[in-house]
C-alpha cells in the first residue's frame, strides 16, 4: 500500500488535448494511456490521478473488471474470475474500506471431502485403506489434493513471499515433474498430482513458481478468505467511478512507438498519441496485438512465451442436499474429467456447487458452446455421483481459455521462465510500462495485480 506520508514530486502536467495530425488522420494527444481496466490498470490510474496526472484508461469490454468479472443470475452473485480475497491482502482491504465496500465470509455449508478414483466414490477419510489407492504404503495416508505440498514441505527452501526472485533459488526453476521425481515421488503420485493441479501440466510449470505459491500460504498474513458483497468486481467498478477518463468498448489493436510518441489505435477507430503507455493486459492477450516498440529481447520473449493456466468453471445452485442422500461429503476431488467440486455459500446464503476444471482437462470442453459444456459437466457429475442427478440447477459456465480478452485465468511460469523473465517483466521499456498480476513480486492473485499497478505508478512518478 502507498505510504500516505510519502511525498511525491509534483509535476506540471498540463498536456495539450489538441489533435495531433498524422497521415492516418487525427490523434488525441495525452500524457499517459493505461490499457486495461482491471485491478492493475485501475490502481495505477488511481494513484496517478491522485498525484495530479490525468490518465486515460482504455477498456476493451463494456465495463471495468478484467478477470474479476462477476455476474448476478437468478438473484445469486457469482465470481467468474478472481475469487480468493485473503483477509491479509493489505492493498485490497485498504481499498475496500476507502471505497466503502462490504465483505462476507463464504464459509462452506458442509465440510469434508469425497474422492472419486478408479470409478469409485469414497469418503476421503477412507483413502488410506481404499483398495484402489495406487500409492506405496508410506504415502497411502496422503490425500491426492495434498500430495504435492507434502513432497515439498520437508525441506521447504523459501523463507518469505518475495525471495523466490533471489538467484540462489534458480536451481528450482525446473519442471515440477522432474523435481517431484528427484524428491522420490513415484509415478502414481505424479499422476494424481497432475490430475487437478493449478497449472496446465506438471511438466509445463516451474517448481519455483509452485514454491512461490506455497510461500504465500506459509508466510502470508491471511487467515481466511472473503468475498465482496455484490461480487469481487465491485472493487474495479468502484475505482472506475473515480476515474475522470475511463473509456469502455475501446479495444486496442496496435501500440506503435514513434519519434513523436506512442501511437495507439483502437478497433473502434479511435486513435491516440501518448507520451507514456501502461499495458495492464495479460501477455496471453498482448501477444496477439500489433506491438511495435524497442523492447529488450527477454521482455519480448516473455510476452510471446509466458504460460497461462486454462480454467473452466460451472457454478450450479444446489436444489437438494445431495450429500444427505449418499452420506458422503459434498466437496470432491476426482481423477476423472470433473477434477474438483467445491460447495460454498452465496451472499444470500444459498448453497452453490462449483465444478473447477483446468489444464489438459479443458481441451474437450473448449470445443463446446457454453450450454453444451454445462450439460456435459452435469452428465459427468451424475455418472460420478448419482445423488446429484436432478439436484442441481446450472447458473453459469465460464471458459477463461476461450475468453479472447484473457486467454487464460492467470500466469504460470514454465521451467526456466522465472530465472529468465521474472525480474524483467516489471521494468519499463523506454516510455512503455507494464502491469498485471504477472508483474507482481511479493504478492499474487488480486493483491498481486494491485501491487503491480502501484509499482508502475511509482515508476512513472519517480
């Protein structure tokens, strides 16, 4: 969070708004353009505006929010993207208070976990004695959902949430599959871990990226997770209301550096000439844009190569407590196409079941339309757990891999990418700046997005 006692140098920022004439027509001349109306872009613009700047924020969709997008369906507010708000997220919670927003605790209706393995559904407490448990004797008591952390926890190398960037940890910047094998993980364990990990594939994610995630749990200050009333997008919408110049439905096609400034062209025909540009977009989206700028080769490679995790979610209202019918815990971990299912309370107190599928498991679903994908999931769910048949009403299905304004839910460094890219992402390239959760250093997720926006604003103000 910005220290309120810090005194920034003030700048004379009176910038002519007279159009700049080019061969292509008229361009509006501005001091700084922020591309992307998500948490990172809006936080950057908010700080700049508080210091006397007049940033223009360009958002491709019809409202601010980015990957915090929320929707209200049948009276239930559902977070399609960013979900977890740690109560120790300092920046996020500061803004919640400042903008007079409200949170609630989405505690689970019923605890416990069921496991679906080898076509059988069991209570997780019976896993160690389950005849289908493929693990060796010394690992049989480890639940599939906790196996990965179990292998890393014995000699956990990181000591804080930020030292993953220290060069002394570069030896961990290898494929997670290779790391687990070196730690003695049998193939049966690796297969279980890969079924529902928070990445596309166990051999496509860096161990250092995984360790960083675990460090946030170990050394972070959050003790529980919260939701915003009205949906987590409310924070972006509240920040957007404070922006004097937030333009929605302004999808950027090109960003071209010229001797006169940075030319930015939008799909709707609007053209700009900016002294500075902040790109607060996922690299998975930026790589599809015409970006002509003098970037360091490492930064260019990061834009073209950084991995993003694909995630598909179906949220359904629970019409009947299916767990009472079969006597098993409602939450599920599956070695099937369903992967993970979580039960939670909505803001109104309604039981909602979220089916959470990511990585390789999204491939089939991403060839289907939303309605067809929803029915596919419900059919698989009924086959896996018959008690769910006619017990659920689908509310909304989301594919972040198919979302052309995101092309993935969040970044996931691949083997070697932390060492090569991580320290470069946040650095400005001349008059071009970057922000987004992928640029954060000490935080991750939504708090990381806010951190990166703050960092970029400070770079501009320095």
